[in-house]
C-alpha cells in the first residue's frame, strides 16, 4: 500500500507541515510505503513550459517521478493553505503538470477530448487538509468555499477517486495551542479512517 503526501506551504513551521507530520505518524505502519513531496522544499516548477503542450509527458524528470508516484498511490493526502480561495500557485501547477492526461484521466476511445474524461487513478481515497484565516461561516456565505469543488469534483472525482474527505482548519491566526492539538488529532483520525478505504 502506497500513501502519497503532497505539501504546498513555503513555511516549514506552518500548520500545514504540522498536519503532514501528524498524518505521517499514523501512516508509519508495516506494509505502508510513504512517499512525501514538499513542493517548495524540492523546488517544484509549477509552470508548464513550451513543449509540454498535450500534457502527456515531460522532459523534467521530477514531473515524471511525481506522475509515477501519483499513479502508484493507494491513498493521496494533500496539505495547503487557502490563498485567495485557491491553492497556492505551486499546488495549482502540480495539478496542471502531474494530474495529467494519460496518468490521471483519459478520454473515451474514438471520441477523444470531445467526450467526458474517465478517471485512471488507482487510489480510492484522498484527504485534503487546508488552513485559512477566514471563519467557516464567512467562507461559506461570502466566498462559497471554492476549494471544496476544486478538490472533490474538478480533480479527484474526475480522476476516479471516490472517497474524498476535506477539512479546512482555521482561523489559524486566532487559534489556541489546544485547538491546534485537537485539529491535529482529527487529522490523525481521518488518516486512520481513510486507510480502510484506500487501494
Ligand atoms: C498569498 C496569500 C493569500 C491568502 N489568502 C487567503 C484567503 O483567501 N482566505 C483566507 O482565509 N486566508 C488567506 N490567507 C491566509 C492563509 O490561509 C493563512 O496564513 C494560512 O492558512 C495559515 O496556515 P499555515 O500555518 O498552514 O500557513 C492568505 C495568505 C497568503 C500568504
């Protein structure tokens, strides 16, 4: 069983990193192979260069490694802050370049891109952990929580991942150590639950 963790936060002391550490602690069990990509730490290039048009292969070995890890994953865990109601650009570039045609989805034979995409991912479960500084009521009422649709519908459902749990913890800026401890416990519980549905 392979678990893939993607972290997109430029601050190693962020709550996103603390959540990734909490999930990793749960995943450290016999039989689980953990693959972690900290996108800022590894200098992931989110910009699709000229020549990658078509989105099915890359000259960048790091992109090919990411695609191989994504295809092999049984459980996918994503950690990033809410930036302007969207993923940080580096995370968006990961989606653009890694969650790609032929790796994560395909078009029906004989119909091509005019048809509806079909999911190719082996993973049956995904967890998305976000942080923000907006109270949840304001996020829902004013902004409509765009990250919910991006991850659940546009990315994971399209790619065939059927069980997607997402939490957005916050406001981080006003949180107490006790609250953060409870949130990290919830990350651990959700990670443990997801293991039962992965693969
Ligand atoms: C460029 C940028 C854009 C941001 N946009 C939002 C936003 O739209 N909504 C929000 O609630 N917080 C926003 N924030 C605040 C971050 O979400 C917050 O700093 C982060 O979630 C804190 O968690 P962390 O410790 O994991 O970094 C933004 C921060 C930055 C740097």
